């Protein structure tokens, strides 16, 4: 079974919580998850969001301007243990 979602990974737990709160206040689906080990750096937490909402997530991120961002990623799960992590582009 395949499932896909997006994450925003940060170097600071404070920024993770700020973005999650801002996304929820904007009416978007968001949660905090453990950062996949494929993202080698960071605070250990990331904001999870629905890929279809990425343009709105990016808009909220830009308004908030939290800093300490490592990146936005697409996470694809295949079964219970296989995962692929792909950086999402940030259009200007």
C-alpha cells in the first residue's frame, strides 16, 4: 500500500510548532511527526501536511517566515518499511 504526504523539516522545534499552529489556524490539515532519518539534520520533528495543500502551506510559511527551514519534502511510503523522500521545489 502506498501513501504520500508532505513534510516541512526545521532545525528548531519552536519553528515546527509555530508553522503547525499557523497552518491549523489557516484551516489546513497539519500535524507534527518524527522527521524521517533520510533528512540527516534537524531537530527531530517535522510538520506533516497533505500534498494537495502544498501551495497553501507555502503561502502560510512565507507569511510566517519562521526561519531555520531545512526543506519541504514529499514522502512516499511503500508498505511498512520502504520510503522515498523527494525535495519539493519552492517557486519564487
